[in-house]
C-alpha cells in the first residue's frame, strides 16, 4: 500500500525535506573517500568480470558526485560592501543583490558585479566657438560613478563612450551660449554648473546608470596661434581697468576738494555781499552836513 493512501503505514519520503539545509560537505567528502578506498580494494580481488564491473560503475557514480559538488561550490560568490551585483538567468536580467555571500546555479545564472561607490574621472579637451564667435581651447575634468548596475550594464552598448559624447555636446552648447570674457574671468563657476546640468539631463534621458559627481573647468585659453594677440588684448583690458580705477580715485579725491573750495568762495561772496549791504544802509541813514547845520 502506498504511503499516501488511506490506512497506509508507509513513511512519507518527502518528510522534512523542505526544511533541510545544504549538505554537509565534510561528510560527503568522507563518504567519497571511504567508498573510493572500498571500490579500489574490491577491484583488486580478481573475482571475474562481474566483480570488476561493479567498482567501475561505482567510480562513475562517485565521479558524477564530485562534478556535482564542484558545480555547487562554483556557484558561490562574494559581493563587496561597495558593490552591487546584477543577476542574469539565461542572459535575462532577473534581480540585483547587495553586499554579502550569494549563490547562483552556474551556467544557468551569471553575476556581474559593479562598484557603485568608486568615483571615476576622465579629461576632455577641445577647441570650441564662443557666443561672440571666438575660438577657445577648453579642458575639463569629469568625475562620475555607476549608480545603477542594471542600467549601466544593459541599457547602453558603450556607456563610457556615450558619456564622453554627451560631455562634448553639453560643453559645446554651454560655451556657445557664453562670451569669451565671461568664460575667462568671472563666469567659470556658472559654466561649470551649466555643464553639470546639461550632462546630467542627457545621461538620465538615455538611462545610462551613470551619475555625475563633479565637473572641473581646468583651463580655458585661446588657441596657440592667436595667443600673443590675445595676451595683448588681455593686457589692454587690464590697463583699461587700471586707468578706470585711477580715474575713480582721482575723482573721489578732487571732487571733495572742489566742493570745499566752492563753499569757501560762496562764503566769502556772501560775507562781501553782507558787508556791501551794511555799508549802503549806513550811508543811506546817516544825516548830511547841511542837515546838521
């Protein structure tokens, strides 16, 4: 009578199989060694073909068990604290796992580990045209990291090349909307922020899984062919600013002195006016000699 029929006294062969843990590898290897020694010993008795076929079959079984154990052990992998791993099953993404010890069935599944904390960087340099139609040589450093392993590995065929192309496009657009004087003087911080905004928007649009950490505008100079002329222009601008500062200082110095001198002249004129008026009043009110006689 079957174990699952009514009144059957057979033992459930699947009992407690669900909650069993992984096999004891030490025990398996001990049994393997014991059986291997026994098989080799029986194979050397010389009792005929029937006795020799049994250890050969047993050895094949042991070989299969060994291959199975190696297959099981090769499925373990460790994800470091700074990493995340994308798991593929027959080439199809199924999940993402975090740091720790994990196991996947080899051949059936494969793990791709990606460092999501490490910051990478590269330098991009090119000649570009400014808003005022001047050529300028710009050099920037881009720092980035891989934030999403699935997007970085599978959404774009060449994510790093796409990042470099997006950097060139964003930088050309920003430089093309600014004049050279702003780029070379006090507009560097604004240009940096504009490049970060443009580059981040492009990477997010294509779901590259790359996040921009920072952008540094290392240099912005005119081409070498016009460097001397540009240096002359820079010196002329510096002279212009210096002359303006000197003129402003002279203005601040001369205007108060002129105001003081003007007030002094006006005070003297007022005093002279009062003196003339007083003398006129005295002459008009004093009696003539005829009146006194």
